[in-house]
């Protein structure tokens, strides 16, 4: 067997699968809906297969889950009154930012 044969087969298999699966644009609404409702078996299988060939959609789903968890945690802090005021920037950091913004305007 040639050394590159197996990698060539994997590449061809991913192209074959990619042509038969929904595009990323079609998958993104389903990813968003997956946070709100239980997906059907067909949708879950389709997503899993899509993730095999598209790491970007998988990253997007992970980011959606992180944002959702962050917002929920923050809203719970606000509801319970545990939220501390946001820390202010030190004066020297403010001055550096002002100078950098002024340089960027010029």
C-alpha cells in the first residue's frame, strides 16, 4: 500500500460526505435551536456527521454554549444580588488608552 493512500481515501471520503450533508449556513439555525429544544434523531446525526468535516461549526456550538452559560450565571448573580460592581481601570491605564486613541485618530 502506498504511504499516502490512506490519507487520500480519508480526504475523498470527507469530500463525498461533505457533498451530501447540509451546508454550514443550513446547520447554523439548527445549532441555535439545539439550545432551546431537543433535536430530532435525524438532526443530531446530521450535526454529528457535519462536525466530522467542519470544525468551525463545532467551535461555533461550543461558543454558543459558553455564552449561554455565562449569561445565565450573570443573570443569577443579578437576581440574587451577589453582583459586585465592575472593577474600574487604574488611572495610568486610562491615560495610556487615551493616548493610544489620540494617536490612532491622527
